[in-house]
């Protein structure tokens, strides 16, 4: 089973089944899957968005989050406070909903309204143009790298 296939096992069954049925070469190019309550799923691949026929219901979002947290979300409170859960393979699921604030700090996120599954991937050669600017006299310069 590929990293992609392991990651999508957490998704609602109708969407998961469709994604598992697409060719492996297409699966490998998917960068992101956006799930919003009462909206069709959106799949991002190579900078293009594809809207699924599968509508995601709020209950499915809640079930997906519970599954991701091994049905013990309290054990993942810190990650949830940060707005994401980490998955094996370096993938992440962004979480949006109602934020509960206590003493000026985020306590948790409730009433989940969307989940955004981002697949880790490498882009070979993406820094080739900037590498020469990062070095001076054989030493790496103080550098801040920002990317989408």
C-alpha cells in the first residue's frame, strides 16, 4: 500500500473508494484534498482543482477526525490546538471549525467545518535558481526560505 493509499483510508467511504480506484500514476500527483461540510470534495493536482461528485457531510468530517485521532482526540489536543494533525509519511490534515479560547489561548477546535489533507511530496530542482544566491565565500548565508 502506498503512502497516498494509507493516508486516504481515513476519508469518508464514498470518496475513499473513488480515490483508491484511480490509477496509481494519478494518485501520486494529488497534492491536496479539501473536505468542507455540505460541499463536494475538492482535489488539487498540479495546481488545478477538480470538484468531486461526492458531497461531504458534517458527520463524516467528525468521524474522519475521530478516526485520525484513534478515537482519543484528547491525546492529540496539542496538535488540534495548532490546527492540524500529522499523519504517517509526513502528510498533514488541517482542521477548521469553531475555536474555543480560554485565558487568551486556544483550548481546542469544535464544530469541525472542514478538513484539508495535504500530501507531502518533493519537488526536485525547485531551488536550483536560488542556490547560487545563498552562498558567499563558500559559506551558507543567513537565509529565510518561504514557499507556498
